[in-house]
């Protein structure tokens, strides 16, 4: 069983920044391929960014590329999402997910929410205009 706990959400003005964190339980965190997704009211959960177990492979959704940066610190069992130049359309609940099996490369696997075995409870990000 893997437990994921997100933090760092909040209210920010357009153009501002936030840094989300996702702390994971378990002794094999470096074997988990991780992803950040987001879900706005009335919409499907959508992929934002993904990172392989040792951080060597990273993918971004086109909507966040150049503004968001995913990273991880395996010594702290934590994955981060640095969000800059935030826009009102970035408003959503942000979830981190853990993939415990499957390949460490391949955008399809990171972007597909059904590939994730565990999810956190989410953290709200609200961007005001």
C-alpha cells in the first residue's frame, strides 16, 4: 500500500507561482513512476506532468510546458510541481499519482490516469484574474 499526501495548494493571482509537494510512504519510492494530474469542476482528470523513478524521463502536457516543472527527491520520498506564470485556467484540484508497474518511458503510460495504482487526496489551486 502506498499513501500519497499533497500539499502546497492555495489562492494566487494570475502570473504568480506555487510549489506543490507530494509525500509518499514506502521504502521503494525510487521505483515509482509519478505523475501530477488536475481536475477542474465538471471536467475529466487530466495529465499535467510525469517523472520516472530516478528522474531521467519527464513529460508535460502542452498546456503547462514551459511554465511547470516536475522534480523529485528520492531521499525525501517527495515529488514536486513548481508552477510559474499561473493562469486562471490552471484552477483545479491537483492530484499526484504513483505508477508501480509498467515502463518508465513512454508518454502514453504517464498521461493515462488508468495506469496509476495510487492517488493522493488532492490539493486545491485557485488562480484569480
